[in-house]
C-alpha cells in the first residue's frame, strides 16, 4: 500500500517538474532569435545544400545574436514584460494598425528615461547583428528567401 502511494507521489512530482522544465524551455526558445530563424529556414523550401550552408552561417553568428537579444530582454522588468504581452494581444485582437499598436505598447510599458535609452541601444545592437547575418546569408539566399526567414536587406534606391 505504501509503495503505491510512493509511486504515485513520485510520478506526480516528475510530471510537475517536467511541465515546469518544458515551460522554462518554451520561454527560453521564445527569446532565442537563432531558433526562430532556423525554424523559418526549414519551412522556406530551400535546397538541401543551401539549407546546410545557411545553418552553418547562422551558427557562426548565434552567440552574438543571443547576446544582443539577452540585452534587449534584460531591460524590462517582469511586470513590464507582462504588460507588453497583454498590450500586444489586445492590439492584435482589436485589429489596430501598426502605429496605434506601437503607441499602445509604449504606453503600457511605462519606461523610465534610463530604460528607454538602454532599450534603444540594445535594439540597435540587435538590428546590427541581424543585418550582419543577412549580409552573410545574402551570398547564399535570394532577397525573397531572406524575407521569408525574417531578415531584411537594404532597399535599392
């Protein structure tokens, strides 16, 4: 009898811990730009050799991209992140235009002047890293393929 209770308790503990670990892993993947880009590459319909070469280049840039994303993520408090998530969801469900949604998001965040400066610097660094990656991938992928992956190239005037 005690053995069955012990087994049930162990099983339920294992399930709770694995659920918490899965949730933490999901949170980490969400902020990982490398994983996001690789997933988009997989569904972009590239030839095998191009896909392998592109993934190799992404792996070379991975550390810098993750570091830049971590700086962006580190600026906001957990309350601000929750407010941002709520504001994004609200803007999406109400069908607001980009400009209106951005204004709503900024109002919900209630950033201090210091946070605004840090966030702008961190976002600029992340954009620079993404541009560097796009430049490296431009030798392999077309502009359309880069756009499918979520990387923009310079527009020609």
